[in-house]
């Protein structure tokens, strides 16, 4: 479902400018692909500031929940530690988001917002399916699927932030908050990508019955 992820990464790199992502963008595609990706990402961030804040809040909640799942189900310490980092960092990011929302008079709901369009509906459904899959997996298969999901999730999150910085560029206070968020998302993505390479072989051996 997440066929736009590769090009979303281009958009994120173009606007956020993280060093790791800049290299990834060169591999992922061209600037025109990044422009198309921004158009897609803008369909996932709501139509106004309140809608954006609600979606960022839900994204933080999801990363915390999956991080807790990783701590419960992972057997390797590096994946457990990554899961703990997701819980700690995204709880902190969400506290910053809540403080900003309170200042703006926006009440953040714990319920998932209604999809604003077909693209967002499809992404929400894919995220639910991905979470259900992770809940059903065990051992090396879980660990590989989890870190792969974290690469994709953070590619998406980075591109949402990039799209929001473009769409709400006249809102200097909001842009400042988004700019402060971007480096942490970049770090998470790069750590997940490193783990992905490490656990791919383990998952393959487990699925083939090799030891």
C-alpha cells in the first residue's frame, strides 16, 4: 500500500535537509518525484492547523504503542532498546505538541481523526493492517517487520512534516516547532535502517528453518 514511501523520502529530504536523508534522496529519485510526493503528503496532514496537530498527535501515539510492543516481543536487545527510544522520544515530542496545542486553544482528541480523503483513508487502513501483522508475529520475524515498519513510518512522518512546513509556511511558530521535530525523526529513521540490515538475514534464516 505504501507505494509512495520512496518518493515521500525525497520530499522530506528536500525540505528537512537531514544529512542521511539527503543521500537517500539522491538514491530514491529526482526533485520532480519529490514535488509529486509533497502533493501526496499534503493529503495526509489535514486542512488546517488543528487537523495537522491531531494527526501529529496520533502519529506519536502510534509510535509509542509500537515501541511498547517491541519491548514486549523483541528478543534482541538492540530492537528492545530501539523500542524504548521510540516510547521515550515520541512521548517527549507529544508533550511538546500538547503544549503548543494548548497555547493555540486546540484540544487534542485521543480518537483517530476521520480521513479527509481517499488517500488518507487508504494510509490509515494500511497502518492498522501493519499493526495487526506485528501483533501476530514473533521472534526474528517480528523484529525484522518492526524495524522495516519503523523505516517506512518515519519516511512518512518526515514527509508529512516537510509538507506541513510548506503548507503552513506563513505560520512561523508552527514551522519552528516542526523544524525542531525533524532532526529526531531523521535520527529514528536512520537507526531503524541500520537495524533493518542487521535483522534481515536473521528473519530469512528463521523463515527458512536455518540456524
